[in-house]
């Protein structure tokens, strides 16, 4: 009986589907990656086998079908067990850029009824990076947005539920996200619905889509344990385009001129505390900064001690209305009329000694006499920035002449924040960052 039900269900799912009206993509021209859903699987692969809790199913490549330009990922019942489907790129090589799919989700409590995401590493570990669109079958009028960076999102603290204004199981809609060094921006049918600016993933990932049923360990999240006869999530296309012509395997800077993407995509929602009417000067500064050679470094004969910038990894990157980043031996922090704007950096390992650097620029409204503050931090458990412990603080007052600053690094420091504490503006360049013993 179980086998006959399974075959009947499969025959139903394999029937030709009506071709959906193709909504406009935000990508114009030819994307760098496209899966046109015609059965050509070049560069893509199907998952096979079990994946453990919380997946109450076995992934089977036979559950993926292509009909009339539509790919269906099918969840099928065989007796008391379920087989499911996941489709993904063969390599983890896609980083900053714009990702988009046109998808119709399934419906049913206990289901992850349709997803579109990037993924790298092992869940819950430091290697884990992920950016998600997830439709939960218990209520397909909502979509859950989520992301993980280096294992910091295991408690789903980054999750955001969005009311769609439609039922995702009743028709095809466009879901896309713009991933850059300093932010993730999610779009639904071309409309910006959410922006994240903290703990942004930095590692290249695979592009994935799937449907699956959950075990009892996640029934509170999925709305129960699925007991139906099957379901299907359908995909019209999957696309990816690079930003600024960067190689897909090379992290690009915060997008400045994304020529492959329509101009509407660049109209980002205002960042907290940012003054939209006074950003032209900052924009020109950032544009100039982005032209700096990423391989630039200070001459070896002028460095005494350890070059700290070789041990820095941008973490939260620029936050609270700031722009900038770390390239070579130069760090730029730019913000206009912001509060507590700054740049966070992780260290590859805890260090001790003296932090020494050259600095120049201008700050107004800073913590002390128009200065900015350097905060030495011991990271929270598991990299959770909300549990960071501040173990030291120093202030700098930049002048228009380049000067050198030197501060003692408290033992245990594995993170350094450069922050404008107070309401004002900052345009600071820090160079020749080293540690002396």
C-alpha cells in the first residue's frame, strides 16, 4: 500500500506544470550564473542520503524533476518514511553579489516548504556561513530571513519574519538578496524588505535550494511534525551576478556601481542614524577609497614589530551608519551625522604588546575633543558579539597632519573596535598598523 501511494504521488508530481508568468528580475543582461531549469545540471549537484536531526527525511536525487522549464523539488512518502530533495552548486565559490530565484513554495505544518540560500562550512562551528530565505509550511504568508557568520547565529538570533502580503504556496514570486562586505539586503518581488549590517558572512558559499520535513526537535519552529503524503517546491530560475565585475571567488567591496543590477536595487533603505541629505561628500570619499590596491602594504624596512593588519579580519565591518573597511595596511572609517559609528576587527589570535599606527583625518562630535575611541575587546563565547567583554579603551584626536599613536594592548584582546562615540561625523584613515612587543 505504501509503495502504490508513493508511485501515485510521484506520477501526480511529474505531470506537466503550467508555465508561470515570469516576473521581472532585478538583474538586467546576462547573469554570471544561471540555472535555467531545462535539465542542464552543469556545475550543480543533488544531495543524496541522510543529513541527521532535524531532517526527518532522506535526500534522493530522483526527487528532482525538470518539466517545461520548471524544476520541482519533491517531498515523497514511502510508508512511514519520507524522501526529499536538495539542489546546489558543486563548489563553494560564490561570494558578494546579487542572488535571486523565482519560486513557488509548498504548504504543510512540519515542512521547510521552500528555501533559497547560500551555505558554507559546518552548522554550529566557526566555519559556518549562511544567508537564507526560508518559507515555513505552517504559514506560507510569511518568509523567514536569516544569516549565520562563523557560527554566531546558532541561536537564530539573526532571524527575521517578514509578512509577504501573499501566500507563497499559491504562486511564483521573486526572492533575492544583495550580499556585500558590510551588509545583506533582502528583496521580494523587487522590493527591499530587510537590511542587516552586523556580523556579515565573509566566506564564499554554495548556492542551495531544498524542501524537507522536520523531526520533533524542531516542531515548535516548523509547526508540528509533518504527516502528509507529499509536497513540492518549484523553481523557475536561479541567478547570481557579481558586483563591480569582481571575480565570483574574490570578495568584493561594498557595491558602489553595480552595473549588472538595476538602479532600483541600489536604493538602499536608510541606515539607522544616517543622514541621507548629507552623504555626497562621504560617497566620494568611499568611492576613492575603494580604488586602493588591496595588496598594498607598508615597506618592510619601515616596520618594527609585527604587522597587525596581517592578523586582522573585518568582523561586524562598518556599523551604525559608517562606511569603510580594511585594505592592505590602511583602514578607513567614514560616517556622517552618526551615533557610535565604527569599524570592528577580529584578530586571528589574542595579542599583547603595543598597538602602533599612523592616523589622519577629521572627527566632529567624538568622545573626547573631536576624537574617536579604540576599544579593546575579548570576544563573547562562540563569537557572540552581544557577550563581548570590553577590557580596555583609548582615545585618538586626529589632526590634518599624519601622526603616530601608540597604546598598550590589554592581555586577552582578540577584537578591536574603532568607534566614533557620540553624535557627529568622522573621516579617518589609519595606516601602518603594527604591534610592537
